[in-house]
C-alpha cells in the first residue's frame, strides 16, 4: 500500500471523526439553547479550532482522494513491464543441442555440459580442465543420470508455468529468487518444458526441452540467450 493511500485513510478517518464531534456539539448546543441559553453566547475557542481543523482535514482528504484517482487512472501509473529485448541482444542460440551423461571424463565430458553464454560445450567447477577441448566457459547445464545442475551452487533455474515465454518473462520469473532451483530432476522435464536460466555472466536464457529419454538417459535442448 502506497504512502498516498495511507495518508488518504488517515485524513478521511480524522475528518470523519471531527465532523462527528462537530455534529454532537451542535446537537448539544441546540438542546442547551432550548433550555434558555442566549443566542449570542460565544462558543468555546477549543471547539472553534476543532471545526477549523475539521475543515482543513476535509479539504486535504478531498485533494488526496482526487489525486489518488487521477494517478491510478493514469496510464503511467501501472507497473512497468520488462521490455522485450532487441533481436540484436541475442548472444547465443541453438535450435537443438543433444546432451548425454558422461562417466568417462577423459573421453566424453564435453557432451554433458553446455555454456549458455557462448553456446559451446562448457566445463564444471574444477579449475583443471581435462578431456576434450571446450570453447565455452562455466556450464549452466550439466546433465547427470537423473537431473541437471550448473557448475556452481547458485540457484539459477525457474520452470516457466506457461507454454510460451520470452526474455521479458524470464527476467520477471528470475527476479523472484525464492522460486529458483539449484537443480532440476529429469522427472520434471518433458517435451516442451521451458526453463528460464540466469547464466554465469548474469544474462538470461530460455531453454526448451526438445526431447528427454531415460533408458538410455539423454536430453536435447533448444535455447536462446539474451544480454539484458
């Protein structure tokens, strides 16, 4: 709730209370007058200031109410949506990239890791690289027998709830850190599943599962990475 709404509630409450007190005072004055009070008898200074404050609160409340309505109706007052990135901001993409788990590090550990920042096979957390040469950096997708994870302990995955998503959707989803996952089980991945991923370079990637198999284990993904 914005400070303007809070101020409006305070003003309306205070103004209403003072007007009620004023009404009670006038009623008591009428009753006293019928009992013989002279018409010209001056009112108490306290109640005079109470009336003035009541009018002030009423005016401020009215202005605040109008201001609230105008700003809420204004097109610029709605929350800004994250703009879709320009096509030139795409830094890596693939229409289909197959991954398979690797048990023989010296032979196939370039086949189970993908660096979404470059679109090339990446590496794990080890600073000593063994096995086939890889052109990518730290991998955001590393395929195991039962799950995928990244090369570090940063939660970077959010499964998109819809069947379509773009960079703006992923930026909004990844902003909610409590929804992020450190890893995703293969049981949660089906054909068409979309993953929003924050890369090691703080870019945003949309990964779409094209195919997933369990015997043997295999995963094919399509992805687009944007610089945002």
